[in-house]
């Protein structure tokens, strides 16, 4: 009970601190791959003289091939996008560009008007705010296109540009400069707002969006980036709906209950403090995108220790700032620390202390999904203690190195194979079932499973002793040798390791979400039980592995 409470508190703590980064990225790109039902003969003809290893891995399964469809993000992902946008909208309300406008705008609706009429006008104003921002989200999808959105999550150039963009947003919140739109846009919108009627309300909403851009721009930009990189076609629009709904609700409610306005805190220097705190969060969040690039392209210089060291410094400085010990150019002097500000400083500094053991390999399960994989840790006492205890892997000494072992490292020192055919052949020799883990460098749910579920002693024993583990990274950018590049019947070139395994997953198992766990009989390559995705309940995952073993023994 105490352990569960601790994990819950730390999870809430991190969610509050990183309100922009709580998406679980459970889908990795299959780029513009299109699927049709493929007959074995057709594939054999298409692959003559090319990579027979890939051909066997892709089409030799006795499992009946069905037309594969690209899996769409599940409902939980859409809810996470919406909730993140909603939190971002409330954060935007506390910006110095919007908060002082609340009483002015509401008084415009209520002055000299009946309560019902004032509420109707405020409701229309709120609806127009929602429409403007949702249209902005749809424009992102239209401009980039669905295929481009699917590839953003693992594209190195885009991820690096996102990293730089969020650093720029953070600098803006710190007061280095102000992001503004052309004044002519604001003046024209403001002039049209004087027309009155429904059109006037629409242009008033547009004026709010333009005038507040210097404060809301970084929040909107971060939200759109994160929503786009989930690969969800409607992700940006859903995120903008959540953001605009949170922004519109106060204007409508205060128009209905104008007396509540008097209870709002007065504008002041605390509004700038909100911007600076969000700047620290933007900076912390930016590092996740840089980590994605580092992993996908095997740079191997941005490991877990460096990531954690930067986070520890960022959140320590945030806590010191909240205590009034750091001031920026646009900050007013802090004569005393308010109680809410003190509590926030305690929360941030406590979170910082929680991160420190991670420098020595502590799993940090509450935030593990956002960190680089545990195996990138140079000094890792945790994994050594796990393996050195009562649980031991048995297949750790192979005669020859595994294929692609120079590029990938198995989590928790497990003896994993990174090539489908090689793993299948080894499982046949050992007469053990196969656990295929379709994973990705940028997959946060994969990291969470590896940090929260796999270390369980019974689960770890099942994976290490009773199964042959095959990990296939579907977003890896390593180029394949020209001699083994495969051209699919649709004319798509599988020229990277990631494309090779992404095609295998989609064509053979009709899925492209990660993590995706498949239990196979290596002799027939038939599924032992139905595959499953992320499940953070240890008992459920253990039952899944045990059911595969039972099915294998029966055969």
C-alpha cells in the first residue's frame, strides 16, 4: 500500500511539473506504407535476388495473411492529447497577456445588458475562441499531411528542429525576447471587432488570439508539436480543442457569475513568474526530442546520466527561482514568499531530489517513460543488483555475437536477438517459444514497460529463462547494405532496419503500434496466443507470458 501511494504521489508530482509532456507515444511511424493482400507467389517473384532473410521473415509464416490496416491511435491517446491541451489552456490563462483581459472582456459583456443576453454573448465569444484554435490545429494536419505527421515522431531532422524550437520558446518565457505577430494584423482584427453583433464577437475572439500570441505562442507551439508527433491525424485539432475550451470557459462562467470576478487575485509580478516556470518546463521537455534523435541515429553521446544531470539542474534552478533567489529582467523584486509559491518550490525541489538516485541507475519508475533507456546508463547499480540476485539469465554466452548487437542493447542485460530469423533459429535449437518485442527508440510506453514490468522477478525469470527474446526496433534509421535492401510489391524500398521490421509487423501481424508483444512457436512461426500491447499490471503481463508457455507445451 505504501509503495503504491509513493508511486501515485510521484506520478502526480511529475504530471504537474511537466504538464506539456504527458503523451504516451504508443505508435511509431510506418511512413507512407500502403498494404494490400499479398499472395506468397507474388512476394517470391518480387524478391528474387534480393534479401531472402527479409523475405522469409516477412512472408513465411503459416498464419493466414489478411489485408493489413495501419492501426490508429487508441482512445486513450486522444484523451491524453485533449487533457494536455486542456491543462495548457489553463496555464495560458495565467499568462500576463490574458489574465488582465478577463475582467475587461467580461465587463464588456455584462455592462448594461441583461444576464441572459450577457451569457449568450459570452458563450458565442467562447465558441469563436474554440473555432479559431481548432481550425489552427486542422491547418497543421492539412499543411503537413497525414503521412508527414506519422513520420514526425522519429524523423531526426524534425526532432532536432523541435528541440531548437522549444529552446527558443523557453528563452522567450525567460524574457530574452518577445514573440509577436505583425501589428497590422492586430489592428485590422481590432477594427473589425468594433462592428458589433456576431461578426464583432468573432473578431474580438480573433483579437484575443493575436494579442496574446507572445504568451500563448510557446504553449500552442509545444502542444502542436507533441500532438503532431503522436501520429494521430486529428491530434493537433483535438489538442487545440482542449486548449481553447479551457481558455473559453472562464469568459463564459464569469459572464454568468460576474460577482466572482472580485475574488480573483490581482495582476502583478506573479504572472511573469508563471511564464518563467513554464520556460523551465519547456527547456526540460525539449531534451526529450534531442534524446529521440540521439537514439534513432546511434550518436550515443546523450545518455541517461547526461539527460538526468540536465533535468536535475533545470528543476533545481526552478525551485531556487520560486524561492525568489533568481531574478530575470522582467521580474519584480520578491519581498516575501507566498504560501502557494513555497509549496510549489517544495514540490519542485522534492522532485529534483527524487531524480538524484537515477545518476547511479535507480529506475525512477514514475518518470522512466521520458528518460533514455536504462541500458544507456554507464554506471548502473540497479541492473547489476537485479541480475546478481536470485534471478539469472541463462542464455548469456553465445558462440557468436548477435546480429546488430553493435547497434542495440537489450534492457536489463537480457540476452536479446535483434534479427527475426536469427532469433527464430536460436529458439528452434533451444526448443523454446519466442517473445517478439516490436519496440522503438521514441516509444515512451516501451520504456515504461521495460522499467516498470520487466524488472519484476517472476516476469524477468520468464523472459530470460523460458523465452527467446527478439527485439525489433521499427524506427531505427541505420541503413541496410545495398545487397539486402528489399523492394515490396507496392514498390516501397525497405532500406533501413526500422523500415524492415515495421513492414514485418504490419504485414505479418496487422499492427503498427508499439510496444507490441507476440508469442510464437519457432517451428511453425504461428502465434501461441493473441498478441498484446502495453499493460502495466505485472500480474496481467505475467499471465500473458505463462499462457504462451502453456500453449507451447501443449503443441
